[in-house]
C-alpha cells in the first residue's frame, strides 16, 4: 500500500502488548520505522513493538511472524506475541489449522489454540523449542568460558552492571545463568525482584560487552513453593515490559539447571501468570497463557512522524 494509513490491531499477552498488522496487506511497509512510530506510549498507539502477521515463506508453515521491538530492531521471537499471532490469524480466517504452525526467527513453532465463550481465540499453548545453552550460541563472550560450555550459576561482580550496591535491597545473588530460546536471556536469582532498580541496570546489562547481540535480563525469586517463581524483565529493545514469554521459558530452564525450580513452573509476571513445562533436558519448552485483543484502529504514519519530530524539537528546545 502506498498510503501512509496503517490499519492495526492492538493485542497483548498478559500485558506484553504489540501493534499487529496484516503483513499481506502491507508488503512494502518499513516495519522497523512503523514500530518506532506506533510504540510511543504518550504520543502514539503505545506498545512494546510491532508484529506483522505475514504469508509464510516455508511450505510447512501456516503463517509467518515478524517481530519488531519498540526501537525498531527485529527480534527472533516473542512468546507472548506468538499466542496473539495465532489469535489474529484464526479470528480473521487467515489460517485455521490447530495446531497452527507459525514461522519465526526460531524456526516453525506449533501453537495449539482454544476458543473462548465468544468463539474467538482466548488462550494458546506454544511449543517453544529446546533451549540453547552453549556459551557461544547464546551468543555470549565471557572471558575464560569455552564456546560450548553452559553458563549456569556463573559468578559475577554485580558492580559490572551499575553503581556499587544496586543489588543490596533486592538481595540479588552474585551469579548469572544464560539461556537462549532463539533469543538471548540472562537470569539473576534474587529475593525481591521489585526492589531491583531495573530502569538503571537493565540498559547496562542489555548492552554489556559480554552480549554481542544484546540480551534480555530477568530477575527472579524462585518459590516460595516448589514450581513457583516471580520475575521482572528488562526486554532487549523495549525496556521494562509486563511480560516476556521467551524469558519465562528461559527462567523455567534456568531454575531446573540451578536446582531451584521445577520442570513444571507457574511463573508470575507483572502482567499475569504463565505456565511453563520442560519435561526433559533435550525436550522443547511448552508455554501456555492468554491472548487478548484490545482494539482496532488506523493511524497515519507520516502525520505521526511529523508530530513526533515536532514534539522532540520543542522538548529539546525547552531543555536546551
């Protein structure tokens, strides 16, 4: 479409919200630019990014998901987002298979969906794939760690990620665990995730030299009962988010590897609960949670770009 008008649907998976568009209708759209424009929470639609539901490029898939963070960077996968992709595709008759096979940067993933009382998709379970644990494949470049080694409970000086003492109130333990679910995650165990100054240390962790592709950071309290965890997330390219499905999957894996969690985990995220299952070391992680449509709308991207530039100029002049 040559027009700058963009038809969209706002959806979320337990608060991890994206603007969804039908990629078949916008084949020429610069999705990265659109993501940056629509994500602003004060002057635009407001979201953690943009997800395009596109025709598949593989014969074994029913639909393709392209996911862009709020800063325009393209991510490999989004666990909460893929549940909403299934809802978008099924509710609009784009694809009706169950399980639905969705092409992602992680490969083709199966999504089993369930309809709610209104006949529309309300809940979905995703086969997320087996975790990637080799140090170089995360990817990470920690001095002294072999490329193929697992990074589980690796000792770290927490001052690397912020001013001395930032970890004290939350009682963050001085070690980290790395897991890739097709995108990279670092997990820190702590006593109280809500006392972590995430807005301060999140950007430092995301862009640390150890993580050449940047990284998603999670602070987790395992327990108090077996099979439970509470977590907060700094998401690569988006910042603090209410939920992260691939991150919750990584937390489930990390808990098992650390001997702190269970293979079936109820993870409590700021936006709500997710159920994770990792039945064996060589098995895929399965994630189950809700998918919610908020509203549909239309936005003029060129007009929005002009408004954002004008605001930035005015804001900059006011603080010059």
